[in-house]
C-alpha cells in the first residue's frame, strides 16, 4: 500500500523535474493548470486528503491540445467517483487512497475512470512504508536511486547570508505567505535535462466530482498498487505501481494511442527502488520537517552512515536557498507549538525551512 509520501520541491521545480520530450524530440516543461500551482504545498509528510502534484494529458482539459502535451494539476489524494451522490466527499464509506491493480476492473469506482482513459502520474520525492516488528513498526523512506548528477547549482549570492536575509525579507513583503515567491517564476534555469532530485513517478487514476447541489469540481486520485518487488517485500507486501523512465510515463498518459489492456501491462513490480529507515516522527502526519526523511539506525542512537542516495537527498535539500522554495508547514501539532526549542535548529536546512517566517497552522 501507499499511505504517506513526501514532495519537497517548489511548484516551478516540480515542473522542471518532470520535463519531457515530445514526439518531435523537443524537450517540454509542463505548465500548471490555472491556479493549481497555488494550491500545491511542498511537504515532507503528505497524507491522504492533501493536495499533491499530478501529471496528466492536457487533452483531459482541452480536446484540441497536441496528443503528446502534458500538464500539471494539484489533486486531492483519495478518489471521489464522479457518480458519488453526497454533498460531502468525506462521507464516503470506504478508502480510495490506493487501488489494487488486479482488482481495478472489478470495482466501478476505478473501472469507470480507467475505461475513460483517466490515467495520471503521481509525483513525489518518495513514499513511506512501515515494517511490522515484534513490538512496533519501523518506518522506511523509499525512492528512486539518485545519480551523481543530482545537484543544485548555487550562485555566490545565494550563499551570502546577507543576500539570503534580503531575499527572505523580500518574500515576506512582496508575496503573501501562502503564495510562491516571485523568485520561483522569475529566476529559471535554461530548459534542459533536470539535474535535481529524481521524482518518483507512480501510476494512478483520477476522477472529477461535482457536488450534486452545484459548486466547484473536485479532482481526486488513487495510487495504483502491485505486489511488492523482491527488494521491498521484507518491508511490506504491496508497493505503488512505479513507472520507470519517460517512455513508461508517456505510454501511461497517452490514453489515445495506448489502450487500456496495453496500459495495464505497465503496472508491474519493479526492483528499481532504494530505501532507508527513518524516525518514528513520520508516524504523526502533522510532523512536517526534514527529520522525517533523515536516515537513522534503528539499532543505535548514533547517527548512521548515509548511503550514497540518502546522502544526495540531504545534500539536495540543503542546497536550496529559501527564496527558491515555498516553505512546508512545520511543527503543526499543539505540543510542538508549545515547545519552540524543538522547532528550531542551527542547521542550514532548518534555516531554509524558517526562511519565510511562516506561522504554524493550528487546528
């Protein structure tokens, strides 16, 4: 199964991270649907009902769009079928966060969008899974192995604390806290191969539900799962259906050319992921900080030696300037709000998180 993910990239970074080549061989950067970039929030600990970045064919919104054009949308996790009759989607009597690949055609909730070609790709840094142990469960973070090229180039200005402070001040005065900094759209790297964190691409289905009494349409999705691969079955017996590489992503999204039976063949267990154990801090979905991803040694209080991929992950997160990202909401539960010391750190990564000086959400 897949019940928790992380996606820490800002909206413009997500767009660049899933750039693709069209049929003419030209590299394209998918745009966000109008307003969707503002509803997406980076997070180290995304749970169902949250909004996540999803890649899909533009033809779902514009029938005249080029057949190979993709678009990014912010969709809510947990599919609400278009035929649902209640006014409140939370009244659904069953979970639709995941759908088993072997049962898709047996359940109307998933069969209808599949037959209609409503296929999508859920984007994330990786996902969390819990391994059952004698007394408790050990969480793991699972993701694509990262290459040596995974990096973010920084300018000298970005490393200068004076300039970082000025950028922080500008983001506070020019942009509302819930909006992305102007830097996210004004400062772009030349379009080319993305050299940052390689996003995990998971196959999914989406649907569009409109309240029976009228109102704004709600786009939601479900993550398709398959039997766990040999390298992951020791953690859990299920895993997301991972699409590995641009060609698999293209075929899954091209509902016009690739018919349902052929698309279903892409839903296979893949031995292509890596993982490391993380702190039980991630157990609480309100905890949203870099510590959720930090590798730990479950058998020792000492900090473990990081693997090559986990080290690249932490270096990647540390290399981003505050002005380049929208800040994830951190320290959301009441106990953390009462203990400011627990929410602060002298590390550069924590300084980045506090860059927008955004107040924690309360519930």
